[in-house]
C-alpha cells in the first residue's frame, strides 16, 4: 500500500508529537506520525522521577500530548517501524516558496519504507527518533538478570514488574540515580550504585562524577539533601571529596553511592548470583582489592547516544558536547536535506521538555514553509522557548550542552555561507 501526506513524522515521543501538534495548529495540512512503540509517547511514558520533591509522571504527559495531537486530526501509526528513508533533494538552505511545496505522490520529496512493504510519501519530514543506550560490556554482562536501565524503567513504570529482589546499579548518571530511586520506591533492595569498570567507554574519575552530581540537586527528595548535593559544586570541593570519599560508600537520599568502588564482573551461569567489585583510587584506577556482593539482578546505565539510523542522507558533524557525531542542524532544526527537520534527542541528548519544545520549533518552521513564508513571529517565540527550556532544565545529560549548541550554530553558519556562495 502507498499513501501520501503533506508531513510525515518519524517518532512518537515528545519531540515528534510536539512537531505534529505545532504543524496542525497552524495549517490544515495532513500529518502522520509513525512510531514503533505500541502506544505513542516514546520513552516519556516510562519516565517517573522526583523533581523538587514531587514525582514527575511521564505517562500522564505522554497521554496529554497524544490526545492533543489526535484531536487536531493527526494520524498516529503505532507499532510500525520505518525501515528506510529516501529523499529527492539535497539542497539547503533554500528560501520558502510563496506558493508552498509541490504536492502529489510523484513529486513528493520523501519516501518512507515501512515494515510489511508499505510506503509513505511526504513533502516534509520530521525525524524524531530519540537516542539509544550506550552499552557497557564486562565479564558476565549477558547473564540472565542483567538489564539495561531503559528495560528496568519500562518493567517498573509501564508493566509494574519488579526486575528482582536485590539489585546492583552500575553507572552514575541521571538515569541510574532516577532508576535507583524508583526501584527503592517499588520495594526492590538496591545494594548500591557503583562506578562502571575502567574498561567502559569514556570512564570518569570520581571527582568528575561528583561534579556532575551537583547538577542533579533538583532530583533530591528533600531540601537538606539538595543543599548537600549543591555543595559539591563549590570550587575544588569535588577533588577533595573524591580523596576522602569512604570506600564503603555514602548514603545519599537513602541510596548507597559508591564512588570509590567499581564493578569488574557479574557472576552467575543461568542467573545472576552477584557482582564482584574493586576499590579504586581518587583517579578511578582499581587498587586490586575485590569483594563479592550477592544480588539477583543488575542494572547497567552507560548513558545515551543520538539514534542516527534514518539521518544518513544529512551532513553530520562531530561535537563531543552533544554526544559525539550528530546531524548538522540550523537554528530552526532544518538539515542539509531540503524539507527535512529534526527534533529531540537525535540532535543531542537533553530532557523531555527540551525535546517537546524542539518539536514545536521544527513544526513551526515547516508550517511557515507550508504557508509560503508566513509565521516568522511564531518561529522567534518557538526558538525562545527552546532556549528557555534548556537553561531551566533540572538536569543535563551532557554537561557541555550549551557550548555544544553554540558550536552547532557556528558550523551551520559556515555551511550556509558556503551554499549561498557556491
């Protein structure tokens, strides 16, 4: 089956739904969202964490966005994978046409190959596929009972299934701290949060981890805990704390945090029986002292990386502050492929609120083009909302995100100048 729409959106998370809503509120164009999940909402549906003493329930926010989109006439195809994206044009930037784009199946800019052999064509495309987890390989990591943090999040918050009775968490980052809090609230005994092995991708010494903890004080369950985490941001305090951090760990907000101990192996044949840990010095290097910790499950959190499977026709750039290799995007999240915009974590890992605002921005930019260049004021407001959401975000998955966005703008200006001058 082949179907044509004015705008196709790949990804039904907050960014994709935000883009669809933004377009449909401004135009009468046909918009279809394609998402591989059984229900629209993306990873937002599984998010549940404390924020300023209150619980953020992502499933409620996801439902509101989905209903808002459907009430505007957006068609949502859930449980459908996009296997390929091909485009007819590779020219950017180009001014919006006064008469809008050419419409029709044969002149469509984009063709999406869907599972089962169906084809969806469109004149504009938004890719909002989010991010994927970065694995941490170690001895025993394929043992049954070892789960990625996203899987644990889905089991608890979506399916109400406990992953185990006693769990060790590997990795110290916003996701692991949030999931440890959720596990404890659900009745799972969290034996501790440990550093990953030094062989993991981009290992950090304890003082670098401590500096990042200071940015997570909004997630502390009490004001006293928030003040304690805020003290970690004091000049040179992180280095001092790393030197004096006890090897037995420190309990923060009821969770044992081990910054002088890393997991070096997971034991068990048919099921997890425990983990082996080693003490590390203030630089993060193992000292050789190991101990065995009995647990029946393990959660591994290695961070997130933008998911780029469907952005291969775009120009890409290397910006470590945004997570490494990412698509080159302009101020309105346009790409080097005419008619293609991106939104959300595919452009660099940030919070769900920033992703939603990026979706609104990408949608406003497409609506302007569909309306023949009208709607510049809407774009200015949408850009401002993205910046505001970014600066007020309660956490940053990537500490250099502001610098990364500045670098992206510089690279786009250089690219745009070369296109205009050619």
